[in-house]
C-alpha cells in the first residue's frame, strides 16, 4: 500500500509527488499513457512565478502586493483567497523545486500579457529550466511526449536567435548540448522533476488508467480503481489521491456540451478526456469554470501525427499573428481582434471559425507560414493567389470586405499605429514581433502573391475542473473538503480567467497547486 497516489505525470503531478515525498510519504505516480510528461513535456516550459527569487538577476524587483494587484482584476467571479494563496506559494514552490531536484531556474526576459497594467512586469516573472542533463532517463523519444521544436535551447535563446522567425541555428552550441545530453523547455522540466522524485523513492507506473476513486473507509478517498490491459485492479492509498489528470479538450462530447467557445484543434497530446472531472463528480466533488479553456489559435497539420496514433499534431500560431505583413479576417473580410494579443483566441467565435490569416509576398519571403520556412512547399490548405480578388474567390471571403479592410490597415500602417485594435502597443505584442523590422508587428499587405491560412480554435487545455481550497483539497457542493482528495493543474478549476495574464501561467498554476497538494498530503508525516 502507498501513502499517496498521484494520477498524472505532467508538471502538476510531478510537483505534487515531489512535495509529498519530501514530506516523508511513500508516493506512486500513475500515467495512463505509454509516455511520461503530458502537456508539460511538449510545452515551452515557461513557469509564471511572480516575486520569484531569480528576478534580481535581471535587475527586476517584485512584491506579493504588486502580484496581487495584477492578478485580482483577472479573477472576477473566482475566489480571491485562491489568488492570494497562489501568489504567496508560487515563489516558495520555485525555491522548493531547486532545493529538491537538479533543476536550476533561469529568469526569462518575456513580459506579462498586460505588463503596462497596475502590478505588471515587463520581464523576469517567468522561470525556465537551465540546460539540464538527461542522465539515466533515456531514451526520451521512446518514453516521453516530445515537442516538434528542438529542446536543446532555452526560450530566451530561441527569441534572441530569432529561431521561430527563420533565424539560423547555432550549430556548435547545438552540437555541444547534444553531446553533453542537455535539454531545456518543457521536457527538461519534466525530466528534472522526475529525477528529484526518483531520488526520494517515488515509484512510477505507466499504461495504467485510473477509472474511479475509492471511499471505502468512512468518507475519505483511500485509493483508486485502475485498468491495466483491460483488467481492473485496486490500489490503496493511506493518505489519499492527487488528481493531476489534465482537462477534457480531447473529449468531443464534453467540449461541445461544456465549452462556451469552440475548440476544434487541441494542440496538447491526445490524453485528456475528462477522467479527473468524472472521478471528481462521482465522489461528490464540485466543479467550476467548465465553460472555459486555455484557448490558442492553431493551424492545421496534416502530415505529422502524435506518436502511436493517427491524431494530427496541430501547432500553435505565433508568426502568423505577431509579425508584420499579416492580418486576420473573418468570412466578411473584416478584422475582429488584435492578432498579436495573448488572448486573441477568445475572439474566435462561431460562425467565423476558421478565420483567415492573410499575408503577402513580403511575409512569405521573410517568415515561416504554416510551419514552412520561406521557399518551402506550403500545405494544401494554405491558399495562394496573385491578387486579393482571386484570394477572396478561392477562400470564400467577401471580396469587397477584404479589399476595404486591407486598404484601411495599410493606411494605418503608414501612420505607424493600429487605431482599430492597438496591435503593437504592448510589451507583449512587441516581444513576439520582429525586432529587426521598422515596426515589430505592423507592415503593409500590398504585394502579391497573397496567402490565406485558416486560423482554427485550438487549446493547450481546458480550465474547468474540481473546485479546491487554498491547500488544493477538493471541495464538495457544500464547500467542505473531501478527505484524501486533492487536485492540481487542469484537473482543477482555474483561479484565473476567462483569459490568461501571462505566458506560462498554466504551468505556474500547475506546479504551485501540485506543490500545495503534495505538502498537504504529506503533512505530519515522519521523514524517512
């Protein structure tokens, strides 16, 4: 028998396992798939951590008070005590991870989504893993979910070298990192947390799907019924269970019945089917914010599949929303959002989904389009046409609407300002633009050929799940904690929403709530 069972091996689950193990308890981590790491492993690995101990490296000061001032206006309808719990615990979590794993945090230069608002910061609140040695946890390609982007460079290096914008990969640095077995980004975060867990005796088992929770002794959760190779088994846990199963973005029925905005192209691994949500309700747990998702614009990928499946590995849109010489329009040919803004996907509403990213020859000659570098063959769903008239006919976009929109946009570009949607006026917009351009985010669309790429409603996860208290304990409908049950990551109801406020907020919340869950689960235990 184990003391604590953690369901899920992403950032939330591993953080919970690490914290519980440090508390001196015997922990088992269960993973439903054949690969470790979940969405965390394929992510950029940014962890939004206000008031963290590494900020001084970039000469930036922060405070709990400023972080609260920044977060609270973006948590309307949420519980303010949960926001305060996060802000206080996040910097503690960061120090804890460094002290109990090989992870060495690096403060990033990326800004908050709304850095100009009260309490915001233009850099240093984001942490990422410094290059970390894989060690004995190999081979990665067989045992972990992996991103299509190289994991040998930090996010700061990627942006400094403009690698997402067609910059040249530094061959020597890449070779040195590979020779040394060093990794970064989300997979580096997962491997580092796993190394810390294993050093403390945490056990891991994969290809085991949790089916339902046990409440056999009194009212407390004391185990889980799992399925291995089609056969059910029971695993008991003296102290209880941590749900870190992710959301429900891959369950079509749940998406269509719960989400208020469409999600047609999830970009997370095909793992998250609402298992945690169902297990929560079966034991009387309360749910919240199930209509929301961590939405992102996505472009369709038809020639790349997730491992061991026929599920396309769609990609997030970055270049086609932040760089010069491109805009988004709906079927009426009208712009409808600041394309460069972090929450632009909230504007992707039916019936105007998919929308269209419209670009010209200048864009195609300088930047990647639909994941293809300049000069490379474009996928069939990207439309190319010699004129705007022809582009409109080929896509079904209203011809006059498109031409008038581009005429107005070009006029605003000439004046150096987007009067309609203020694109390029925030630190976030400019950070993800092209620093070598006249304007990082704005330039005209006037020279053919012209291109149109469908913009789909994607998501890196959903935001609705188990309602928790400040210790990550799952609450019932009467607001009472369910003994022996905790939740973290996208299995719990997000404390911020409906949009996001920073890159890496999902991981910041996941690791912090996992840390709180593990601490509470291990509370009072005797150190081994």
